[in-house]
C-alpha cells in the first residue's frame, strides 16, 4: 500500500511538471507566433535616418502620384520606393528575440538607433521602424517597432531595403520613347554629320514571304559626305540601332553645377520621335574608361554612361550601311 501511494505521488508530480512545461510552451509559442503588421493607410512620405544623423536623413515624398527624393526632389525610382512601402505595409514579425535589449543593441545592429524609418500620411505617423542588421542568411532582419523596447526577427533583408542614399533612390531614367515613332535621327561628330529619315510610304509597304506578311522599315540617308555620300542604309541595322536609342538610363548622376569636361562633345545625337526631340551628347574620355560623361535635353544634370552605351551614340556611319 505504501509503495502504491508513493507511485501515485511520483506520477502526480510528473504530471505537474509536464503540465508546467506544456503551459510554458504555449506561452513561448504565443510569444513567437508570426505576426503581420499592416499600415492604417498608404504613406505619402518616408524618412530614413541612420543613427542620430538628422541632417543626413533621406526624405521621400509623394506629390500628385509621383515619388520624389531629397531636398531637390529628384524623381525617385518607383520600384525601390515600392519595395519600401510593401515592406512597411506588410511587416512580418517571425518572433521576439529579446524583450529588452537596451544593453546589447550592438548584437542586433541597433546601436545608436540603427536605421529609423518613419512612414507618414498627411503628417500623421503611420509607423516608426528601427532597422538593425540582416541575419547571416540575408533573408531576415532585427527590428524594433513603434518605439517598443522588444527586438523582433522580421522577414526580409530590411537593412538592405532601407539603408538607401538619395543617389540610390533617385531614378536613373533619362528618357524613354517608342522607337516605332522615330521619324528622324541626326548624328554629329568630329567625323562629320549624317541623318537617317524614316520613309513613311515605304515603311507602310509590305513584302510577301510565303504566307507571312512582313512589314519593313525603310530609311533614307542624307547629309553624309565622303564615302557615305549616296550609300544605301541597311534597314535592319538602322532599325536595330534606333531601338537601342529609345531608352536611356544614367549610371550615376553628377553633382548639380558640374561643368562638362570639354567645350564640345565627342558625338551628339538628336532623335525626333512622337513630335518631340531628344538630344544626347557624349564626351570623350580615356579609351579604357569605365564611365563616360553625357548630357541630355531631358535633364539639367550631367550623368555618366558605360562604354557600350557610349558606342550607341558615337555611331560610325559605315556600321549602318549595306556591305
């Protein structure tokens, strides 16, 4: 009988221990349950501040549906800003890593406040996010939310998303137009000048190739001298070249007020498309230069382009003629 009573006591004790473990697991599980935090509206302003550097904060604002960045309010890259708004509007917290890490912020990359991201709409703050470092996997990040002391593990490389400068957020697009609307292209360089004009009547014509009807662009060459005078354009080559001119992006923007590196460009190309003129000038540099300075009628700022883009505008007429 005595042994039976002892066994009951032991079993009851074990049950109590297991129940305590179960309750603890429930508490911890509730604590680390994945949460998705949404925003009370779409932000129209985002401010990125690293540590206490308020003077160096990056401000991004939406004016009439267009995102602008910096004091000069340069056009911002829509994809970059979209990545920020999506991260803020669907913040996924995977769990709590520390209830209060004030004495160990360096461990999470939150020393000095980390990167403070403030999203607002109409002057009302929607969310304040302190972003620490990404984890070693690069797919998660340590954060604090709305001034709370707890540190969370959040989904996504948020440090990469929000550690952005004005130059990084600024759109690199110089211009973009429909190549099918190009009617005339003029090239000027030290070697001379030449013009390609689209022949509307010929371009509207078609050629029958079996059962397939193929539209064909036909270009007329004028203004060329020397070996180019009276030469026949290669329609396919000219059309391909014109399409390569239809979109232009800067590698980097140069500082406001920067002067052109020379009085005259190496080459200048003027394209007429959709009733507008787009002019680009590229300046000479070292043969092994990684970037070349350029300007455009579509921007008041000088910018740089890589060598392969330079070659689009420093085009040799011989490359566009029938062999």
